[in-house]
C-alpha cells in the first residue's frame, strides 16, 4: 500500500468515497489526508558509534566495580544491553489520517475536541509533527511527515487546530538527535 502513491496521497484515500466540504482557499488540501511514517527517525549508526557507546558502558561498569557500587555496574551493563536490543530493531511505521471530524492514529479515532494545538520541527534529515492533547496523561502524538509536504499537513491541520509558530525542538530531543540516540 505504501508503494502506490499519487501526488503524495494514499491510493486508499482516493478510492474511498467521502463527503468533505470544499476547502476555503485553493492551497488548502483535500481531506482526508493520510500517510505512514515512523514516530522517530531510524539513525544509521557507524561502528565507531557502537565503540564509543560500548566504551561508555565499560567505564561506568568499571567505576561501579572499583568503588564497590555493584548496582551501578549492573545497571550500566543492563541499560547498555537493553538499549542495543531495542534500538537495533527498525522503528515501527504508524499510519495517521487527518479527517474532517478528527484524527485516526494507530487504528484509533480521536476527535478534534481532545487536541490543544500542534507544531512541526524541521531538522536536516526529517520533519516531525507534534500534536498536543488537552489531557497530558494520554500522551501527545509524534510522527514524521514522511513523503508528504509539511506545508500540506500544516494547511490541513490549521483548519482544526492552532499552530505553535514559536515552538522549537526541545533541548533533550536535540541532544538525542545529535548523539543519534
């Protein structure tokens, strides 16, 4: 399904009959808008990256052993091993659909009334969409834009939600991106 694309729209969307209102402006996209993308970027890590990571785990473990803090040594080895196992697998691809009455994400429908606002983070490698929910405990939606033009997504979402123009990438996310974590 992901291989068949027509102007960035999913072929399933084009074949599905919908009754959507005519957009107010000519640059506003037709709804619904759908795409598939991972929620995080899958970095290609070099052998040197793994060597530096392994050395950091070894230093933390050695420190724990030399100071008698066995729990530090054990936790550092476990964290290093679990991180390697988790990040060695490719990121799962999620499907998201912007519809007239809400958002379809990971197979569940969420009405617009449950969302607060959205913003987009553009990095050199990808553009990431963040949608904030009103209830913090439910978790925000975070997904890459994939091969859809970010301006099309921005125009579609701005019909229903306000955009945070001044929002920048969180410092922790920037550090994780720079370190390829």
